[in-house]
C-alpha cells in the first residue's frame, strides 16, 4: 500500500501540476479526486508546454489515470484535451462522476453577472453542477454513456432549467433539448470505453502494492467548508476530500505533500491579507508568469503568509512540503508574514472570519535578497546561504520539512532535499 496525495496549500496555482508530473514517474496510477475544468495545470517538459484541465497530470508520463466520483466533468472540454494527445490514454472514469451540462455554464455566467458581489468564477458551470449533485438532480457519467437514460434525464431537467433561466435571468438556453442530447450522446459513445469503478480499482491497486498518486484542482483556502467563504470553490481540495472524492479510506494514505509557492497568488475575488500592489506586484507577476491556465486572468500577488500555512498544515496533515517558483524571487527584497494582530490580540493562524481578516494587521520578518543561476543548481547544497535561510525559516515555523524544491518551469528544474 502506498497512497500519496498532492495538495495545494494556498489559494491554488501553487504548481501542483508540475509536482504531480515530477512524482508520477515513480507512480503506477494518478487519480484526480475533485474539481472541474475551472482549474488548470501547466507542465513544461524540455520547453514544451502542456495545459490540462480535466486530465490528471500523470498522462504526460504515460501513466494510467483515473477521474474519480468527486470530479465534475465537462465532456466537451475532455474531448479537446484527449484530441491534443497523439498517444492513446489509459484512463478510467468513475460512473458516479457528475457531468457538466450546457445549462450549468449558462446559469454560472448569468448568476455571476447578476450578482452585486461577484465571486469571480470562471463561468465553466462548476458550481451549478455541484449544486445539482447536492440537489440530486445531476447527470452522471453512467447516464452519459446510456442513450436511453441520457435522453430521459435531459427531457426531465432541461425544461426546468430553461424556464428558470428565462424567468430569473432573462437568459434562455440557445440550444434545444434535442441538440444537447445529440451532442452529449455522441460524446457518451466516444467515452464509454473509459467506464470503470475508480474506488474499486484504487483499492485493488493498493492491495497489490502499487503506488497511487492523488491530485486535486484548487488550493486549501478555496475549500467549500474551510476556505475564505463565499470566495471558494464548490468542492473539497483539502486532504480529507481525497477519501470522499475517490472512495477510499483515509488510512490508505501514506504521504500528504503540500505544494507551497515561495510567495502567494490568488485568482478572483476574496480576502488576501498579504496582497501587494504597484511595481512589486507587477514584477513578481511578470517574472512568475502569473496568469490563469484556464482563463488567462492576471493573478493577484502577495507575500508568503505563515499563518495561512500553519492553518493549512492543520487542515491537511502535511508530511512534507514541495516548494515551487523559488527562482521568481531572485534579487527581490523579501518579507514573510509571521503573525496577525487583531485589536490587542496576536494570532499565529488564519482567522476563520472574513471580518477578522479585514481588521488584521500583518507582522512581517524581512530577509536578505538572494540570487542564483538555475542552471547551476544540481542539489540543495548548491543554493546560497540566503536561500537556505529562507527555506529553513519556513520549515521551522510550519514544523513541516521541505523535501522538494522547484526553481523553474521545466521538470528538470527540481531538486530533492
């Protein structure tokens, strides 16, 4: 048994895709356990860039991949991703995986545009699909690949959704139920070969001693329960979400790797205590190419936040860190947020209340700027003392060791500590 989980420890976009790809070489199976195509993974290998939304990052390594029940899947987007690969993909999709329908995307866009307090969704239909899942009005992968059940489900659900869009948002569907059925029925026929019980397959693989790697989409503080609600995603990217998303017991997980960017970024609205503005933010954004994989939106940029990271450790139980984008901070004056002060109270953890976050004063520790040439880094010992001081302070304050260090976009720009 060897289950390893890769978790984003911040607001997402920490470099989970690269770390998953790096670890996938030693894995037998890579499983996506939550989220949809509202998040993306960018992987660079020998200067060739791969952008993934639905497919688990293990496909780059040619590994067997699985899409679990906790995912919401847009088959139109999946078709595009599969077509972008020249080789056959060894994949299983769980029958319980919920399907994003066209009305979900229209509803997502209409709700976002009508709201006075925009959340900043990608308008990919993720939230409405998860909502229908909770309301027990969803269409699952087992329905998509069954022509009769698909037609029955669409004919039942479409009139209700179209009527709601007309009456509430004055935005009726621009497709008929028949058109949607024809499009999705063809996709179902194409994808039926991927049907398989992911929970069952993972359990058997672990029993046989195979190495299974789990990856999610968003970061810890976008978790629907424990993130900066309501500016969150509609699922559970934290480590506990692996068990419910993939259908396995929590005691089958051996290693939980937290991916931590050397600074902090966020896409969309919501609180961001260490956010930078002006020239410094633009410098980091430019050097780090901080633009969304899925939307291309510029990411908000801020300093590393240790109260966030301590809280992330509590939520996830990280056994180690994988730190990314260290190279972006070269020659930049550095500070790390060490604690918050709210009124007369000093706190070491991320407040559960958005109201408290808005009132918080941030206390920082300054570090000397560092520099190194990425091509000269072969091992941890090759980093200058200033880099080691920065990393060792993070380890000390979070009580979690940094085991993987990434200092460039390519797979080869990575060392083990």
